[in-house]
């Protein structure tokens, strides 16, 4: 009831504001919590600019993985490493990532001056608010509540280090406030990492979309396009062209679309597999006479994946 | 207009209405000119404040939503009372109908305009698949969030597609993680979602 009254109060203000000239009220971002958005900005920068190492857990349903993460800044570059302590025991490394290289997903989180200029960016698609955080890995945290404004994305509860802004915990929240996935630091140190005795089975160098990158993308014969995206999602690729994959982000969620041209007809249909916050949706269909298999993988609801797959078309 | 009705209306506007509130508004809106005008005014106020272009398109789709609900009630042969006893299903129905109201309205209004002013970044914010899917009523969305797929498939195909989706997830998850790791706030953590990391 209290909530409803507050909401009603806000509407009275809204209605009253309509009496003002539209130009005066159109700037600024109503409902955008600037404190929360400043934290988001800080979080996005701290991920690359702060040196740290620690142990992280990732929970999905009954499954829990434990891993070591480390991040070191050396001059103009940063290096990151993730080592699985459970399961496969793989290690992923990213060496010499330039600090000035900010990818689209992070640009979307760094609103800064745009917000004052009336460009609400990500605040158009999520409601943000700040709350008292808990203690995580021995650090005092501030809690950022992130609710989607439409049904095409999940919500998040994030806890950031009060001093550094580093993301210490994320809960991905699906429909009905169900927690789909939980990632959190179990221990954290901002000191240089000591050498560890971890036994590693596989080492993978994380890719970076640079000109002359070692991995050449898979190509498809015909140019294709995704003709519908939920509002606020943008391409992470500079030039999509004839590649078999497209990736999109709204700053918090990421999904990729893969297209395979099939050599023979396929019985139309669809299949879904979910794991934690990840949805993998595969659709077989006939696209203007060409049988194709479209797969949408990402941290979005099934409905979003289905609608994106629906909208795939050959480029004109 | 009663206080309760204002609250329901405002909840609906925020996409937070429960089924009772939705029913209350839809029942009332038919014969209540003041309620219809208030709804339109709230929407305009919100659009204006959130920096969207004011839409001159005045579309009242409440009748269509009401019909869709009635049609669904008839085909399901399940009354409101029974649906309320199944909270999960009824929530999904309420939410998807509320979404129909909001999305349907927004998308009709979007034809020929770009309310977010970011047409260059977001690909084609047109009405295309959304309007079609959601204007059919509650079934599509409800099913999407459940465990069963919407197009009813032959059992063999259904199983085959589930297996196909599983294989594709395995095949593509790492490539997705490469890009998620660069464009989401958790750093390299997306790689932890990959079942088996390849060199």
C-alpha cells in the first residue's frame, strides 16, 4: 500500500509536470538514480584499472565452481587470468590489454556527462537504486539493485567494493525474482599475487577483436542481418560483414547469434537448453528457400532469444 | 475515480500490476471516459518526462486486450478464480497481458518515430516480431518462460531439437564467452560458464 501511494504521488508529479513546456521537462532522466549510475561507471573502470587477486565462486543451480582470478595493471596495459580450481582445471589468460581500449559494453556503463546532457543511456532500460550492502570477502560493499524496465532482459543485484568500486558479487535475477546465477568473491586482496601451486590442464589465450588477430572468423556465403533487437542492445563487432556470428550487448547482458547454412532441408522446429543465467536457443527454418540453423546464446530470457532468432533475414 | 483505481492504473503503467488490478482496470475502462483519459494523460506525462517524443497517435487497445483475455478464458475453460489458485501461471498471464498493453501501445506509437533517438545504434526498432507475438495474447509469453516450446512439435523432432540445442551450446559457448568477457562487467568470468574450454 505504501508503495502504491508513493507511486501515485510520483504520478501526480508527472501529471503536474505535463503542464510545463515539454522542452523543459524532456531533458534529464526521470527515475534515473545518479548515485547508482555513478557506481556503475566506477565499477566498469575499476575492472580494468585496479590490480587484485582472489578466489571467486560461481553458482548455477546445484552446481558450484571455484576459481582464482587475478588482474594486474602494468603501465598502460593490464593482464588478467582465471584459473579453475574445480572441474576441468582450465586457465584463461588475457595479456597486455591496453587500458585505453574500452569495449562497447563498458562504454554503455560509463554514462558520465551524457547523463547530465539528458542522454539517459542504460537508465532507459533498467531501474537502478543503491542500498546498504553486506560484507563480501571481508570488504564492505554497496548494493546496486538493477531491475529491467521490459521483459527482454534479466535483473541484477550487484555488490561493489565501497572503496574501489570493484564488482564483488552479482546475482542474476529472472522472472519471479528467481536467482539464476550467483558469482561472488570468497577472498580478495589488492596486493600483488603470490605464485600458486595450482595444476593447470589447459591454457587458453582469450581473443581480442584486433586487426590481424590470430583467429579468423567463420564466414557464411550470404550476408545476413538481425532485424530486431530489444531496445538498448548494440553490436559489439565493428564490422559484422559475412561472419557467422553477431554479438550484442546492453552493457549488462550479452547475447550472440550464430547462423549456419544447411546443405539440405531441415524439419522446422526449435529447442532450448538453459544453464544458470544462460539460454541457448536453436531454431531450424527455411530462410527464403535456404535451410538454416540459427542459434542464440546469451544471458537473456528465452523469449528474447526466440524473437531475435525470428528476426534473422538475408540482407537486402 | 476511486483511489484504488488510480493505484491500479499506476501499477499497470509501471508494468507492476497483478491480475486483480488488471481485471479491475479492464472492467472499468469500458464505460469510464475519465479513466481512459487519465490513462492517456499518465502515459503522455511519462513519455514527456522520459524524453520520448510525444506521440500524437491516440490508440486505445483496451478492448482488444479484453477480448484476448476473454478468448483465452473461453479456450482454457479456466476461470479467474482457478487461475488465481495457480499463482505462477496467473502471474505469467497477468505480466504478459500487461506487457501487451504497454508494448502494444509503444510499438504502435513507434511507427515512423524513434522514441529513444538511437536508431543508428539499435538495429531497426520496428514493430516486427514483438507486436505479432505478443498481440496474440497471453499464451506465447507464458509458454516461453515455461518448459515447453510454443510450436507444438512431433515428439521425435522435439527431442532431436533439444539435443541439437545442447550440442550448439557446447559448440558456441566459448565464442560467446570471448565477447561477453569484453563487454560485460564480470571480466573473464563468462569463461567459467563454458563446459569445456578449448585451447
